[in-house]
C-alpha cells in the first residue's frame, strides 16, 4: 500500500489538536497503513466462514512446508525460491494468527470492523496526545474521522457512546488483537516518544 498524502496526514493531526512534526506524520502514516490492512482483512473475515478459511490457510502452510523439502531442486530454476516460500509461509502464518484472534474476539466482544477501527484510532490518538476524553465532536472524534477518510471515504464510524461501550467490553475481555505487530511497531513507539500515561495500557 502506498504512503498517504503528507498534507492530508498533517490535516488529520491538526484536526485532533496534535502537534505536527515530520516524526508524527511519518509514524501516523505507518500506523494508518497497517490499520487499513487490518480493517480490510476484518471486513473480508466477517463475510466468510472463519473456520473454513483457517482450515484452508493451515493446509496452505503445510503445503509450503512441503515445498521447502524440495528447496535445493527448486533453486536450480529460481535462485530466490527458498526466500519466496519463507515469505509466503510468514504471510500465511500472519493470516492464521489474525483469523484466530478475530474468531476469539467475536466470542468475547462481537464488535464490528468499524467499531474496532475506532478503538484502534483512539489508541493512536492517546499515544500521540495522552488525552483519553471522548465526545461527539471533540478532537478525538475529529482525528478518527479524518484518519478514517484516508483509509476509506465510505467508512462511517460509530457514535462516541458506542466507543465508550466497546472500551468497557475490551477492558473486561482478553485483547487478542493488541498482540498484533501493528501496535508493537506503531503505537508503542508513539508511547515511548510522548510518555503516554498508564491509561493506555489499562484499557488493553
């Protein structure tokens, strides 16, 4: 996925009263691209049989593992074959992890993709500002709306009250998605840069 327009990223930061710098713009770009992938994967998962997809992915993983047994032969025809297979295997494993986490989250929370996206954008906002307030047209909502439009103009975020309820559900249930690499690489680095208070971890 290509990088987002720098001016639009800057506008999104300004809409949430977030200080703008090249560092913030760059980190927001990386986090939003990761969130866009997650949102689209979640939308696909919601319309298909998750268990069936897991079975197919696991079969694919086993098939790729079998290909590695013929690595020396395949390299005679394609020098980078081993690296290609390993990258494919890694992508398949990420898909398996994502779908398993998605299935588990449905059991304990049942949030739709838009609500989950709003929660994730809220985490990003808290990571940037340390502010946890939620209001119908406050800086968080403006920031999340602007970021959402960059991901997909057709996404409609839920109201602030829905976000509050979702955060309460998340606080009571295991948060499998928080183990995903996106926040290890994105929000966590924002926390270190901005000394985010403990509230961010408390709701995870």
